[in-house]
């Protein structure tokens, strides 16, 4: 853990996906106070017309969705900062409409994610985990 999945209404070249993953990794590590080696980023470039936000009145609006699976324990304000930074990155890189980019969080105990490079399960969140 963590993992971030982006469902985007466009088609991207591999280099653009890699650059986005690096941007997301940098943002995540800074705001969530972890090393980037814990983060997995999935970029789902689904093409034009593939992601929609529904409305009571009128047709659906083209949209994007960012799903964040994280460890429990981060403050509301920290998660809000991360959400806005992820939205800002997508707007900057792809000129998407920020109003229609939704961010969802699912919070887990540390042992919900197994990392072979860590030698097993992750631990619960306890505070700043960046290398000092």
C-alpha cells in the first residue's frame, strides 16, 4: 500500500503515463510522508467518452476518477491536500476540468497489503516514514 488508480477520459503514450506516475509519486511521498517505493500507480487511459459524472438534470459530464488506497491514520486535512494536489496535477498535465475530477479514498490497516520488497506485510501508519 498505497496504490492510486487514475481513470482518465483520454489516450496517452507510455511516456506520458510514466511522467504522470512520477508526478503522482512525488506528490504522494511529500504529502503522505512516505518513501515513493511503497506507491503503485495505475494509469487507465480509457479514451474519450469513457468516464462520466451523472447529473439529475441534463446529460452526464466528461469526468475523471482517482482512487486512492491508503493506510488508515492520515488526518482529514492531509487527505484533502493530497486530493487537491492530484487533481491539480491532472489539470496541469492533461488540461482536464478540475470540477469533474473525483478523488475517492479507501483506508486500510497496514497488513492489508503485502510487499515482497519489504519482506512481507506493511505496518500501520505511525507518522513520518521518509528516510531522514
